C-alpha cells in the first residue's frame, strides 16, 4: 500500500476503536517501554502529547511515570510552527500550562528563549499511523517529525508508538524519511537496524 492509502486506512481503523481499547493498548505500550533499560542516568526524553480526537496512543501514562519514578529524566514536548514547518521543543513538567493547537495537539506554553535544541535529546517517542518491519513509518504527512529527527544526534533513540502491528513494506519511502530504531506495539517491541 502507498503512504496515502495506509494513512486513510489506519486513520479510519484507529477512529473506530473504542476509548477503552485505546487505553488498554496504551497501557501495554507503557509497560513495554519501561521494561527496556533506557532510563539510565540524566537523559532527555521527547514525547508527543496525544491528540485525543485522533485516538492516538496515550503517552500520559509514560509521562506520569517518568515524572514520578525517574526524577533525573528531563521530559520534553513540542510546539508546532505551521508557517516555518518545524517543531520547537520545551521542557514538560507537572506545572506546564498546555493549550491545544488547531489540530487538537496539546502544546506547552513557554518562553521562546527556553527552547531546547534537538541535538540535546536522547530519546524521541514518535507518533505514527502505521509502520513496517524495516522501521519506516507513516505519519500525518506534514513531515514535521522527519525534519525534527534529521536534527537529532545520530545516537538519539527513535521509538515509534503504535496501536497496531507492522504492515507489509511501505511503498514510496523517500530519502528524507527517517526510519525508527524501535517501535512499541501492545504486543511487542520491534527493533530495527539503522
């Protein structure tokens, strides 16, 4: 299937899932995430904040556990600049004020001077609609995450979070598409060679 076909199909499939199924699958993804030995020392974890109306993976269980159990870990979230087509990153704390943008994405309200550079991030939790067994992903089509990931360090761990298992190889992969290192589903953790 092409990216456009996969995007349409998985958007429809995901929207048809009941809230209880999204929550149960998100909890399993959270468990798999913390079963890995990634939270070693003072690291910076970037996470997407879920778009509830799109039935995205709920990342809040991961965020709350990072805050509660890993005080040395710095949690980061982004603000979308639609004019410049890029993401700006800010620290996310329990006191961070969030405002939904036009797509329903909660974003931190922060001073531009407090922006965090992409090359200081150690792990990025990546949203997606579908992925294949080579680590290629289909997102919403804006390219925001590919541009962001291109600015991260080569050793930054890119972790996709998916409510569904992988698809057959995705057609139309472009040179600017950044593959994932790992993808976590409710059933298992997939590792890919870069």
